[in-house]
C-alpha cells in the first residue's frame, strides 16, 4: 500500500496558483534551497506529518472542490512532491 507523508494542507490558498486553491505541502525535501520558505518540511519524518493513502487524500481534496470555481484547484508543494513520486502519481491518477 502506498502512503504519503504530508506536512500540512491549506484549504483556502490564494497565492499558490490561480483562483482559490487547496495547497498540499508534502513532507520531505533533499534540495535544501538557501531561501526555502518551508525548511520545516525538509525531514521525511518530522513526527508531526500526516500519513495518507492516495484515496484518503483525494477524498479530502474533493471536499474543497465547490470552492474552486472556474480557475481554482489543487497545488502540490513542499517539501518536494517528487520525492514521493509514486504517491503523487497515484493521487493524480485518482
């Protein structure tokens, strides 16, 4: 079973893409960018992360769909979402 480690979910994001968005911040990043906005997402296991199956995350995201309107949607941020590529691909497939 695939599981994803999620740092946090912002339900009314207005700056991470067009329209009203839900922003999923993944836990874990190896890039260590100098001016990173989210250095608390760097470790894969912080002890505070939420663990989701792809189905659980999609079901949570679908609850916010009525707020997206014509331009909104979901943004996957981090951490580094591609560090958990199998999980991300399954979420996108669903």
